C-alpha cells in the first residue's frame, strides 16, 4: 500500500508540474495572423485575421500594416488585396503582418496553398514601376526578426534581353553581420551565380575604341561619360566599390526578359541578435541591375534602413552612430526624420522641431530630400506647398506648409505608405568641439495636435588610440648622487574629453651610490696584541629599470590635467661596483698609527630584481588632450628611500 501511495503521489506531482509548465508555455505562445481567402475562377480575394493590438501607452492609435506575396512573383501591401492569376495552378500565398505602436511581437503567419482552376481571360500584367530598378522592404529591421526585401526590375530596352542582378549586404564597418539571408524566392527562372568574376563589358552607346581592358583588377577608360547618381557605365568600378563596402553578396542571372516586362525577386533576411543595439543607427543594402549582359550600363540603388526595437513610424535616425574622432572633421552627419499621419483626416501643416547638438554647425545644415516632395520656402510668404527651415539656439524647425498628407484612418486610404513622410538633411561639425556623445530627438506636430516625440538619435565616438612619446628626469631625494633619465611611450584613448585611462612603459637609466658604511672591530694581532680593524664599504649602482604606471586622468580643461594611479618598477639589468677599505691600527685606539691597509673592488650583476610598487599623483600643463605638454609626477614607493619626483615632457599623437 505504501508503494502504491508513493507512486500516486509521484504521478500527482509530475502532472502538477507538467500542467504548470504547459500553462506557462501557452502564455507565451506567439500571436497568429491567419490567411482568409475566396477564389473566383482566375482571381483571389484575400483577408488577414489578426489578433488584438496591444497599445503602447501615450503613442498614437496602434494599427497593422500588411505585406502579401501571391506566389506568382507579384505582391501587395493592401489589407484586403484582390489578385488575378495569369495561369491556373497551385500557388503558395505568404503574409507578413507588422504591428505599429504595439507592445507585442509581430504576429506570425503560415503560408497557404491556393488552387486556381482557370486561366485568366485577356490577362494584362500590372505596370507599377516608374523606374527600371527599385529596392523595397516590408518593415524596418528589428533584431532577431525577419524582414522581406523586394528587388524589382524592368526591361526598358526595345528588345528581349538577358542580364544580371546583384545584391550587397552586411557593411564592412560593422564587426557583426546585420543580416542572414535565409530564403530567396524567384518566379521567372533567375539563377544564382556562385562564382561571379568581374567582367569588363562595353558601355552601351559610348564605345569609341579607347577602352583598354586587362585580366587584372585595373581598367582604363579614356572616354568618360557624365553619369548621374544611379545610372552608371563603369561596372567593374561599381562592383569593386560594393565589394569593398559590403561583406556579403548575391548574384542572379535572368534571361528572356521582354520589353517593358516587370519582375520581382524576394529575399527573406533575418536580422541577427548581434545587430547593432543603437536604435538610431542607419544601415544599408545595395542593389545593382545590369539590363543587358553584353554591355556594362547599369543602375545602382542604395536602400537605407533604421534599426528599431519597436515598429514606430515616427522616428529619428543618423549615420553617425559610431564615429572615429580622429577623422571626424572630414565627416558629414546625415539625419533622417520619419513621420506618419495616423489621423482620420489629412494634415495640412507638419512641424518638426529637431534638436541640434552644440557640436554641430547649424549654418552648414542642408536639406537633401523630403516627402511630401516640395520646394524650399523663400523668405516671402507664398501660397504654394513648400518646406520652411528656421533656427533657434538649440533647434532646427522644419515646417511643411500648404500640403496634403492623408491619414491612415482616413476613408478610402488603402496605401499606408502614402500617409508617411520624411526629411533627410546633412550637417557638419563645428570648428571646435569635445569628444562627448550627443543626443537628438524631434517633436512632430501635425496641424494643431499635441506633439509626438521621437526616439533619441545618438552619436558616439569610438575610443581610438593615442600613442604618446615621453621623456624626462627622475629625482630621488633620498639617494646619493642619483642621476635618472628615462624615455618611453604612453597609450590612451584619443583626445578624451574628461576622464580617461592611460598606460605607460618607461625605460630609465639610473645611476646612484649607496651610503658609505663603516664598521670597527677588535681583532687579535701578532704576539697576542689586540688591534682595531676598521672596514669602510660603499657601492655604486648602474641600473636599467622598466616602469609601468597605470593611471586615471582627468582633463580640467584643454590645458590642465590631473592624474593618479599605481606604479610598478622592476630592474631589468643591475651592475653593482662594491669597494672595501680595510684599515688596521696599532692597538685599539683609532688615533693610533695605521699599520696595514687593504683595498678591494668587486663587480656584481643581476637582472629582473628589485620589484618596487607604489602609487602616484601628477599634474600636467600644455595641450592636455593632444599635442605637447609638460608634467610633474610624484611617486610614493612602498620601499624606503625610493620615493621620487618625475619631471617630463610628453607629446600625444
């Protein structure tokens, strides 16, 4: 009976724990968005069934955005799209749903097989591209989530052509990879080229016999044609620049593309958990479209993206997340302010009040692009749509005047992208600024509504390394005839603003004499008479010492700095000359005549001895952060007689 009771008790405990674990597991199940559909002969009507939104407190009203892939190479961003298939057959429809102003994760969705039983009558392909090559995405990149990149290309030649597509991603300047390309979906027979070599093709309509090519990565083009920002003719140069800037690439080859035909390739890119954690950073991918493999004419597209931790359409971002302070004077910062009208009606005026850190020069601010696309306002009042820029002491204020930006909740507005806008601008650093991080954010005001405050866009400086050359003199007040000179090097962060660490390696040449010691003793002399013997000993040292100070320093201003830290010194090489003078007197009276004198000298050598530790304090004057300065340091050694004052000059590079 006892054994049965034990078994029942064990089973009860096991089931209790299992049920608790199941309950916990159920509580963290991902949210699901299911695909609902209706088929009418050759057409498909889609609808997404989504879970309730979890509103972010204080944010605009939460909403979903949608991205569909129809399985035949077409896509839609509508909530309830309708699609006509050219051919009957089975197609796999995919759905990605993005939650905006929502605290949860984006819902996941399973693909759905759809059967179309009838070919389309009088089918006409959708013509949606105004350019020959575009890059799009379904959402901003978020660590450990999927993002879809849509590469669209169009044959603008008047003949069927074969060409190539290039995708470059994961910028070299970031140590960690930003993306993993997990899936590529093609629908028009595009094939991946695994080992793609750079080919020196002929620029279409520009060859005049002056193009010299070689098997090396060098090309001379003596006939240079003016190019705009996206249309280019030097394909080898474009590919080399892209390979230098990005770590990863994909190359696709397409064939038999008819005139005016549009095609799309879809890439699922998983944003890695190691992705940059700064949510104001801008990263990019690059696409290259070669419409005809017989020529090197091509189109280049760069797509910039902002790293996010939540899908918030109102955002501020910058390309200056981490900067090298040593070269920052040659850097122009680029900022982008994004916004979305989430109202039930259109916005006529949009005001962006943007912080400008004091280290940036407002006079150099230049608007690069904006949407809605308008002119820059003149100084006089005008009635047409324009963007006005004014300044306060700490802000730049961008105001869209006389515009029409529809609201996402407005009736008959289906394209959420039409409710979004942005301002992109660049700005340079001031002539004199310190090495400290900056934070900027924007207040977005739609008409007379309350402001929406964006995230902080942060600029930080990499520590950098400053190597210093140091030389000086050590004064040991407690040592006899001490002479100590040293040279060495220092390592510290480059041009730090206030607190910073510094490590040094100093090589010193130190000569000094020990104190003379005199000892007297009575010894037995000849014929039983006692004698006084006096021994005088002295030593002379010639040392090569290594000194390793580790200290924290603080710059009071550009010219005065303080420091304190620990000091370790070891004798790398020591030579000691020891002299002995032995005097014997007649009798025991030291005033008696000397009857015998003995002189002897001995030489000793040793290495890696005399480990001494202590602590130090110092003050410097001059150019405290970079360049030349002079300093005084006092070292308190824990070994007696070895405290010393160090006077030095240093030059930091």
